[in-house]
């Protein structure tokens, strides 16, 4: 799992709108959609309920939204420690 996918997920979880999230991330909406589909594949579960007009988090998506910030912080700390060793 790449940290970019988690960061994108967190923005989408805040916006609950693919268009606005893609704009914030400076990427195309189809690219964001592919990232989220890949993240769901990696996680082995549906993270988002989406239709033409709305996006909401599933219970698994809500759990990831809660856990992702700490996970990202740990990965960034690990990278920093590795670079300074």
C-alpha cells in the first residue's frame, strides 16, 4: 500500500465528493477513482458507497479514516529515521 493512496483516501473522506477531492489533490477524477478502487482491492473490502451523486464511507471506510492518520505518521517517522541512520 502506498502512502499516496491513504492520503488521497483521507481527502476524499473529508470531501465526500470525487470532483472536489481530485481538485484538492491536483489529479484527475478518473485517477482518483482508480486509486480508490486499488485501495479497496488491497484492503479486500468496499470502503466507499458511491453513486452518481453521493459518496459515503462504509463501516470499513470509517475504520480506515480513523486509523490512517496514525499509520501515515508512523510510516513518515520510519522513513525519517531510516534516512538519518
